C-alpha cells in the first residue's frame, strides 16, 4: 500500500507539474500569437504603404507620359507647319516669275523664311520647356520689334525707300532774290 500511496503522490505531483507546464506553454503560445498578429499587422500596413507609393509613382509616370506625348505631338505639328510654309513659299516662287524676281531680288524672301522659322522654333522651345516665360517674352518681343521696326523705319517715319523723290524746281536767276553779302562776326577776344 505504501508503494501505491507513493505512486499516487508522485502521480499527483507529476500531474500538477504537467498542468503548470501546460499553462505556461499556453501562455507562451498566446504571447507568440499576439506577437505574430502584431507583426502581421505591421507587414500589412507596410504592404499598403508600399502599394500607395507604387500608385503615386504610376500616376507620376502616367502624367509624364501624357506630357511627353503632348510635347511630341506639338513638335510634329510645328515641324509640319514649318515644312508646309517653306514648301508653299518656294511653290509660289516657282509658279510665278515676277514673284520669284521680287522675292529673291532682295533679302526679303530669305528673311521671311528665317523669321518664320525662328518664331516657330521659339514657340516650340516654350512648349517643350526648354525656354521659360521670361526668355520667351524677351525673344518674341525682340523679334517683333525687329520685324515692326523694319516696316516703319526709325522713329516711326516711313523708310527712305518709301518716300517719293520729287526733283526740286530749277530756279531762274531772275526769280532769286538778291542776297547782300554778310560780314563775318569778329572773333571774340
């Protein structure tokens, strides 16, 4: 009997010890589950933040692609416009001998093509952001002043070539009043 009571006591002690170990293990498992849940929550938050950043990058690239597409379209349109004007200019010059002679007899034809090409290039540089607002204003203002200044001459007067030259009437000696000799003033001392 003694051995049965010792065994029963050992059994009870073992049972209590195992129950304590089981409780401690459950507590550790609960702590690990809580830690795992916190870590999973952090991972989910960081994954969402990463997705938000990727979305912002995608939007930025989309806007950049749209801007670049617009710039490409405008560049092609202005290239076509310049080509059309220059081709039209030469087509008109080839079609009519008088127009060709008047355009190429002086520098106005080449200046027209050059100025037109410069204006288109300046506008194109503005569209593709090579030049900013102040530079564009300065270039276009200077070019406009040059073009308008050539048309009116200096000081708003018509150019000398536009003024009709009228010969002075010939004066007859009888119609001219007699002029008395004028004495030169005395030098001041």
